[in-house]
């Protein structure tokens, strides 16, 4: 009887140890967060994705993110910055009031729609997102043009696969926003 009781106790303790380790490992797989989506939300926040991909609205304190269209990129109906592109492209940089379009030596670039709408990343697979952040390729297509400044993909490529997958999971969980961002415009001397 004592042997059975000891054996049963050892089995119980072993089960507790195994299940507690499974729980610990699961949390570690999500960067200490309870889910992949929550971890992705954290990474999007600390990675500054809203700085460029969420249009701003002007307040007396300056621009603040317009969370009603969070991570939807440059507003589709907004015209290109009204500047002398040749002069700006040769001298420096200008950014729009919404902080979603930039003019510089590379041309005019617009922040992409990162929501799960078809006009954003709605049709993307996780593999596209990995290619976009690892190789800096537009729409995560290997043969596509490079991602343009100020997108800091060179920094984000240092993220682990699990971190990039968590960001993708979070983005896919967002409210879809239908917003077809304008196409990149090459520098004036190159365009005809």
C-alpha cells in the first residue's frame, strides 16, 4: 500500500512538473505574452509602426494617430505633396501633415496599408510578410521593387521569425480598412 501511495505521489508530482513546464514554454514562445497576437501588438507598438502607417490628425498639441483608421497607411484620396519635387529630391526630405508620405532623393513613398483588407495585407501569406521584412521587397514578392524609405526594413530584418510571425498575426487580427494607398513615384529626373 505504501509503495502504491509513493508511486502515485511521484506520478502526480511528475505530471505537475511536466504541465508547469509546458505552460512556461508556451509563454516563452510568445515573448512572455499570453498569445501570439498580444506579443505582436507589443512589437508593433515598440517598433513604431504607427508612427508611419497610421495617419495623423492635427490637434492643438500637434499630430496624433487617428486610431479610427489605425495602420491603414497613406489616405487614398489625399493628393501627393504639393512641392517642387526636383528641388526637394536634390536637397533633402519633406513629409506630409499625416506623416504618411515622404519626398526625398528616392522619389515619393507612401506608408502601406497594414490592415487585413484586400487593399492592405488581406491577401498576404505569412511567407510574404517574412520576405517583405527580411529582404525589403514590396508586397513580399521576391522579384518586386525594394521597399522605399523611410521603411526601416534593414532594422526589422534582425527580428526573429517568431517575432515577425507575431507581428503578422496581430496585423491580421485588426479591423480591415479599405484604403488603396497610391503607388510609389520614382524621382523626377527618372520619370518621364
